C-alpha cells in the first residue's frame, strides 16, 4: 500500500486532505481525466510506542536466536 505523509505536502493541500469528512470522496484529476479517487476514513490513532530495549539485551536476543538456529540446523 502506498503512503503519503501530509507533512510532505504544501500546507493548502494537506489542509484540504485533513479536513475531508469520513466517507467523503476526493477525485484526482490530470488534464481533465480522472486519475483516481480517495475516500476519507476515520482518523487512526498513531501506533503504540515500542518499548525501548537496551542494546545489550537486543544483542543477547540476537545471539540466542542465532545459537538456536545453528543447533536446530546441526
């Protein structure tokens, strides 16, 4: 799925897209031809923050997974 960050758009376009009510359709037109349609949905909450893992713990997990994979292979 393609993703478009509103922060990367000019403010006027970003405001138009952000203000679309749920279910409203936006038609994308180029040279008079319809190129696509976007239907606004309900705003989604940002993803939950991932717990920060200490580098030592991450390294230990990677090593353990590697060791287990080697043991399973041989």
